[in-house]
């Protein structure tokens, strides 16, 4: 019964029983995705397994018990990875607070293979557009976790983190929140210059382009050190060309559009000339004004 599996998964007294329960649940989840995700007891038990090292519990265990508990955690991570790849349960899984919170909590605090799976799960959840608002606003520290992993030494973690931000930034009402996230723009800007990692670079550039589509991000982006300079450098790098150059040019064009829009609205009277004529400040005058200059 699901309740019995959940109870044994959450039981921290007997590591072998926990591992066996996790393994059995993973087999069950393969053909019963929706039922497993909807079962609050099982999902809560999974969160408990993921948080096995909370408060440094693993350090106080014997070597043998530690291996079993870490193995059970890896089993649950693989199970969640399988579930996160399915569109039909993605919405429910993203709104299972206990699991998402546990994933955010343990990210970056495990062995490399487990950490890659953890970040990949969160990335898969961002693939469903209707999850974007919830993940951005209702899941504390999720975006910050992704920002921290952009500069990870592990290529897969950095790539998944950028893919997550790229997906989230496609949703209009998330763009301002993302742009204002601490270190997000600066980290994405650095990633946009990673010519040795083209997948990361392209994803970072797409993220900047998505964020630039919101006019309220104009000031934030132009005030980010290196952001405009990076886009200009890539846009003018004809030796590389390709998608990176195109996206950089597209982003600069978008920012230029908002600058022009903010400076004035064409065909709108913004001031009066010396003789009272209407002046269209949406067009350049090519005139120079001096202060009491002698001719």
C-alpha cells in the first residue's frame, strides 16, 4: 500500500528498509506517475529522504549506514527526474511544496552526480510555461539557487541553471522579478561570454533577450556592469557569427527600441520652439547649442 511505502521511506531508524521502500516506490512510479505525484504522503516521504543530511546527520552515521542513506536519496532523485520529464504531472509536481523546497535546500550540498540530477529536476519543472510564475514567486530561493549554479565548476549544472532561467524569463510577468534578483544579470552576462561552452553562451544570450523584452528592465540591464559591453562585443564579432551574434544584435535592437520610446514619442508635442512651433523630439535635430558663444 502507498501509505506503508511512505511510512517506511520516512523511517530513519532502519536504513535498509528505507532503501527498499524507495526502490519499490520508484518501480511503482514508472507506470503510476499521476497517482504517485498526487499522493501527499509519498511525496512528503520523498522530501524526508532528500533531506537526510539536514543538520549534518550523515556525519554522525557509520560508513555503512551513510552509504545506504545516500543510495536511498539518489534513488529518490532518479525517481523525481523520471517524473519531472513528463508534462502530465509537471504542474502537480511543481506545486508539491515539500519536494521542491527539499530540492532547493540540498542543491549544491551533495556529491556531483546527485547534484546534477537535482538541478536537472528543477530545470525540467521550468519547461512547462504555466509553472513559471509559481516557481519564480512561490518557491523561495529557487531562482537564487539557479543563479549560484551558473558559475558551477560542473558544466551540466551550469547549463541546466541557465536553461531554467531562460525558460522562466519567457513569461512576461516574471521578467522584472528575475532581472532584480541579486547577481542574476551579472552572472548571466558572464556566461554570455563563454565561447568555450556554446550551449551555455546561447542560453545566457537568450535569457538576456527575454529579459530585454520588458521595458522596465531597460535601466536594470544598462546599469549592470558589462552587460551592454558584452552584447556589443558579441554583436561586432564577425569572426564567430552564428546564433550568438544574431541574438546579441536582437537584444541590442530591443534595448535601443525602449531607449527611443522613453526619450520621446514620435509625432507628439514635447516642447515649444522659440517661435511657438511644435517640436518633434522623436527625431534628431543635428543642431548644437552653445552658451553665449561669439561668432
